[in-house]
C-alpha cells in the first residue's frame, strides 16, 4: 500500500511538471555599469550576462551606463 502511494505521488509530480507555465517575459533590460577592460579579446561583464541570458532572443536589450571609455579616452576629431 505504501509503495503504491509513493508511486502515485511520483507519477502525479511528473505529470504536473509537464504543465509548466510558458515563458511570459515580454522584454528584458540588462543595465551594465562600467563594463571594465577587455581580457583575452572578451569583456568579462558582457560574457557573464551572455552566460545568464540569451542576448539574441529579440526580448533582451543591453544598456551600458557609466564610463565605458577606455583609459586613453576618445580620439580627437582630427586624428584619423
């Protein structure tokens, strides 16, 4: 009797998991402060965001805040 209750409970839980809610996210905004320096050709902050979220899903926007200029600043208008 006990095994039948456990089996029934497990089957019920497995069945309920198939009724998971669909993705209801309409839009996601990721705010990144100072993104820091590039290491090995990649930005560690952006890579972390990429590992947590799908940045190419059409729902996600990334907004860069703060000082995102490198230590040498922007080039002069006269420099080409």
